C-alpha cells in the first residue's frame, strides 16, 4: 500500500483469473460502474458491518460486567430507597 500526497492510498492485490471474472460479473449484475467501485464499496460495507458487530459485542460484554457487579456487589440502599420501602410496607 502506498500513500500519496492527496490523502489517498493505493491498494494493490493479485487475484486468480476465476476470482476476477466472478467479481467482474457481480459488479456488472450489481450495477456498479467498475470492478474497482464494486470492490471498494463492497469491502467498505463489510468492514463497517464487522466493526459494528464487534462494538456491539464489546458493549454487551461491558454491560454484562456492570450487571454482574451490581448483583454480586450491590450498593447499600440510600435514604430514598429506604423511605420507599417503608411507604410500600405501610400500604400492605
């Protein structure tokens, strides 16, 4: 990969003939202007999906840790919670 002065990068790769034909066919059928557009836009979409999924997993793991810690090590009830329990108990 080479980076030019205009903040763009070049990505070079080698494909098998079969891969290139497959990608070109998909590009044509998908209505893309060129094989390059197809590859760039498809890879960009997939990259975003992968990143989004990983961020969900990270957030989910963090939420699980917070929940688990709250269950295992709960905070002591504050004055408002104690007052709410007393009020609830007085009703029944």
